[in-house]
């Protein structure tokens, strides 16, 4: 601390000049030594308290910064937890989609099998109809053949009878001649 001791007057002008130049206190001559010691002790104590106050301010600022970082860290942790939950949900959704895809593939395979079976059944039914139609045509042709054969046999029998009749007539003409 700087304590200005001066014999100058007026007191106010000298004190003002001293304070403007950075003195801590001012005393005019003659001065009391005990008072000077007391002022030095008080000035030293004030300087010490100002230093401590400065350290407290720095500490409070550091503490405020620390609290701000702590809040930011907590927000970051919350955000990380939210991202972890979203990731877990995404994995769960992916697994569900995989299961759904597998089920859809199985259903598609079954549907294709059923379609192939239905197609085979339809083709079999078409072949049965064709076989039945061919059997009907065969039976009809058989019937026509039998009828034609029957008529041919009848005509043959009639012709035989006519040939026998003509042979008899010819034999009787030869006998009579």
C-alpha cells in the first residue's frame, strides 16, 4: 500500500493529487506513528481482501463455467441416451421388418406352390375333358362303325340271296333249255 505523507496545504488539493496518482491513503504532517501503522495494517488487510475477492470472483466464474459445462454434459448424455434408444428402436424395427420379409417370402412361395398346383389341376381337368371327349368320339365312331358294318352285312346277305336266286333261275333256265 502507498500512503502519502505531506506537509502541503490545502489538505484537499494534496490528497486529491495523491489519490489521482494511485496512493492508498493520505496523511498530513505532523502525523501519529500509531495511526500510520494502523493505516498500513488496514491498507494491507484491504489489499489482501481485494486479492481474495478477486480469487473468489475468478473461482465463481470458474464454478459458473463448470456448472455450464455440467449442464451441457447432462444435456449431451440425455441426447446420447435418446440416440441409444432410437438406435435400439431402429434395430427392433429392422428385426421386425426382417421377420415380416421372411414371412412374406414364405407366403409368396406357398402362393406360388398353390398357383402351380391349381394350374396342374386345371391342366389335368382339361386333359380329362379331352380324354372324355375323345372317348365319346371313339364310342360314336364305334357306334357308326357297328351300324355301317351291320348295314354292310345286311346288304351282303341281301346280295347273297339275290345271287342265289339268280343262280337258281339260271340253273332252271339251263335245265329247261
